C-alpha cells in the first residue's frame, strides 16, 4: 500500500465504508497471507505519471493488489510535488519531476495528470518507445487510438505489446462510460442496444482528491451551521447535488455527458459485433444527464435500454451473471440493490434493479442500476488491466 | 411560524441552506412587513391531521405564508402526540387525539398521517361533510377521487366546494409525480408526451422528519469515524445513496416508481387535453427509477421526454417560462442549473438543463432536470393550493 495516500487525503477518502456489505463474489482485495516480492526481476519498466493524485495513488494500490509484475517503477509528478518521498511495497521512492526525458527505458507509462499533460508528454513518451495508457480525455476520440475496456473490446488493442520496441497510445474511457458499459455491453452482445438513456449519480472523486476533501470539509461546516467553503465547486456540495461541473456545450449537454454519448459510439458498446464485420456501432443512440451527488468515490447510474430484438429480463440476468468484472445485487424481497458505498474500493461493478421497462412493448426495454468505484474500475484498475494485456 | 418545528427536528431540517441563491422570480416567503390577523372571523374551519409530522408542520407554514383564511383550526395527531402544545400565529393550541368525532364542524381537513390513518378516518370525515385533502397514497388510484395538481388539472375537482354541505375526498399526488408534472405537463399540452423516462434523486424528507434526523446523525457519526446508526433505513445513508426504500413489486419496480407510472396516467399528465375530449392520457408511457440521495428536503429528477410531434427546445423554454409555479434556472455559460438546496423551503419548482435529446431524431425529444421542495410543493403547498380552490 502506498502510504503516501494517508498523508495527503482527508479522513474519509479511504474510510467512508462503515456498514458496507462485502460484495458477494467480488474478486478484489487479495487475502492477507499472499506474499509478494518487493521488487521483481522480470516484468516491464513502469512509470506512473501524476502519482500524487487520487488516481495515481490508486494505480499503485491496483499494481500491488493484482501482483502486476515490473522490474522498475518511476514515480512522476509535477515540479510542485517532485522531491516528496513515497513508500511502495517496502521501497522508498522519490517523486521525480515529469520531463521530456522521463521515458527513456520506460515500457509502460500510466498517465493520470490531466489532459494537457497527456497532450504534451504522451506523444513524447510514444516516440521513445513507451506504451502510454492514458486516463485523460486527450486522445480518446483520436482516430487510431484504441479506447479500451478490457471486458468490452480487448480486440481494439490487438498487436500492441511490450517488447516489440514500438510505442503506442491507448486511451482509458471516461469513468461513467466504463461503469455503464460494463453492464450494457454484455446485454448488447445478445440483443443490440438501439437507444440508451442514462442518468448518473457521480461521486466527488471524479473531480479529484481535493474535491473529496472539499465535500468532507463542507459537510463538517454545514453540520456546525457555518457557511460552506467552496473552492473546487462553485456551490454547496454537502447535502446537495448539482449538474456536472464540466463545461456546457452549445447543444446544452455538458462535456461529461457528451463523453458518454461519443465514447460509447466510438467503441460501439461491444466487441463481438466485430465478428459480424460491424466495426463500430456508431448508430447506438445515447443520451445522458450527469449529476454530481455528495458521495465520496463511487458512481451510480440509472440506465434505460431499448433493444432491437426482445430480451427477457431473466435472460438479461443470466447474461449479467456470467459477465466478467460484474456482480449482481438484485434482491427484491430485501430491497437490496447496488450502492456506491459497497462498491467503494472494490474492483467489480455491481448491477441490480434489473427489470422489464413497463414503458416499452413486450421485452424491448430494460431498466438497470449500476454502481462502480470511480477511482478503481472507473480509472486505475481499467488502466492496469489494459497494461496486463500488453504483456 | 409553528414553533413546534424547532423543538422536534434536528438542526439541519430548517437550515441546510447556507450558500443557496435566491430563486429569481420565486413567489414564496412573503416580506417581513406583512401583517395578518391571528384568527380570522371568516373562512372555513380547518383540521390538520398529522400536525406533528414534517408535512403537518409545513401545512401550518404554508397556511401562514399564503394567508389562507380560516375561522378555526384543529390540530390533530395520534394519541402519542396528543396533549402537546403548539404555537401558531400567536395562538396556543393543544394537539388533540384524532378520533371518529374529530370532524364535527370541520369544513376542510388536510391529512398527512400515513395511508392507514387516511383509510380509517378519511371516509368518516367525508360522512360528516368534511372535504378531505389527503396527502397519502390511500385514495389516489380510487375511481372517482380527483388526483390534483392545481397547475395541472384543476378541472378534475370541479363542483367540489366548501359550503355545499357535502364531503369529498381529494388526493394529493405523490411528491415525485407532482414535481415531475409541474414541468412535463406544460410541454405535454403543446406536444403530446408519448414516453417519459425518469430517474429521481430523492431527499430524506420523503421518509419523514425521523429520516432527516437519521441522515444528520449518521453524517456526524461517519465524519467521526463511528459506525452509522441505521433505524429508518436499513443501510448507511450518509455519503451514500440507494434504491428507494418502498417495497419492490413482482414486476421489479418499487412502489414509489409505480406511483410515478400510474398517477401520471391517472390524471393523464394534462388538463387542457380535456378540451379535446380526451379525458385521460392513459397511453402516456412512463418508466422511473427512484433513488434516495443524501439531501435533506428537495427532490431532483432527470426527465427524458419523447414527443408525438416535434417540439423545439426554444419553444419548450418559452412554454416553461410562462408555466405557473415554475422557475427556469438554465444558464449554460455559468453552469447554473437547479439544485435541491436552492429550492428548499421555496414554493416554485425549478427546471433547467433544457436541451434537445441527441438520441432522438429532429426535435422529438428533450432532456430536462427539475428540483422541487418535497415537503412544500411535493406535499403541503399542493394540498393547501387544492384547499384554496375549494373556497
């Protein structure tokens, strides 16, 4: 565990978890008895760009949890953070300033330092032969850059491997898109999704560790009857919710919503359709309303699906049961369905409220509700899973 | 102001409002210089059933704010609460136990004490000649009982008036339905809504004052690293959200969602359609996903609309601007849209995020986002507005 985390974050960042149930069948968090080497002899050389951020820290946690092999790891951040020390797997590291020369002899670089850093340093790293897995939106819609969720469209990155001496860019989709498609894609493979209406319930973490601290601080203040301190967001967040803080475009959608619309179309929801020679399901119609709610680190999404052919809810449940990286929490009798809290710090996305949409004829529609850890599957885990496929 | 409120509620129930903007054009909260008589000579005799609850208290606030005329008012509650004293408009009242004889000489009774109380005492009151405005779900779907939002379908209660010596039942719709239809109906009048997909963000208040106190207490506990006390809800509410706590039906929808589906159909979204001799738009297709979020007293709803005929978003904005009881907050440049906090304690429902749905052809679809005070327009205000129409 990267102890760095604990120095920099508020009390809640790692511990809003009291009372949460363990997800049945969850694949994360290895048992306490697993032993691992503090430094491997084999494996690629890694670099983590933006290592002091919320996602950067989670990269380290995921690398540890999944025993991701590496022979070396560079901790990179801005000049401001450079020089800080960081303990990872029993080793001390000094955070280095990101420069043009940071990527000599780096096989895989995991980027999460914002779009402008990615735009500047991503191509430089590729030139040096590094495979960049980028968590920003900088390259997602760029022609030729695979936009990958390993469970959804692994074939998109075919041919990109460590050891072939060639750099490459691979983009990690937006967190809301990943979490949505983890459930929508398996269904789409069975019966094509023609239209999808998504409303999100997005956590503070999507705006970074400072936003999580702001939510915590504001909540203290409001409970004490003090005016809330608004720095990251322009309005009170504690005991409130608001339209996503990204810029609103001329069509009235904000950037977060258009990511869901466009990214879903780019990789066409589904990989297996490739076998039917349909490269991208660019005709999948998506609308989204993205809302920030006072939750720490996991997103929820209410998803309404319209299918081309009937899909019975029992069939849908069977499909989702078998889908990788997904757990079903769908107990109508006890009113037990996914919540952000119980997926927090978990790898799997949870899906529930699976039901026939009463507003559509027959079995042409379904409503589902998903929750996924925004920092983990929504960002760091997905990137490390991509890196695993590079080996 | 009913001072009772302050004795019984947690600190946040009336004051989660720091930092909120005043809604432009809002009609609530009269100025401080308005004088009113503490007891009127004229007006109907009133009874408030469930006066010690969150909605019961709000009935009193609304009666005061709107100068609702009455010649007497009975404060009714369960045996447990009977005997408590209560100050209203400078007069002291003793809370009386609700009995079969409570309604002698009562013209209008405002009920908000749960469905079973309404079922038992509502018909008894009607027999005595009382007009009952019921906030529970007991009679909403009953044939012959008008289900009324005054801005939406006032004609449904035509012929029911105080002074004709006849009792009657009038049902107040569910809070989520009212808040949704305040914005959907004006649009539907212009271009028929054929299908509506709703995802809600529902406040604690919908589950009563005790739920609001539980959210406040849990938030304290979680911030202090203690396990949260779960009494009203079965899981942690602070920094979390969950599927609405109402029972889940065999079709997978919970009762709250089916209220939105069925109530919307019962009064057919719209009143003006009556002139076209279509009594109820029972063919309006609705699906809903209802989620409880950690917000105190105002609901938000993400609403996707499909129209029979094209409706341009500019036309929609003009229609909503003119709609009674509605304010538009829709500033894309400053990312200023409705939030639960700024509609808290306000009469008007706020609507924003008005935009053409990119997932539908041409102008056949719109996405909107609404927020409304659950206790006020979602319950007490709507009931008092109904009562005003009885005079």
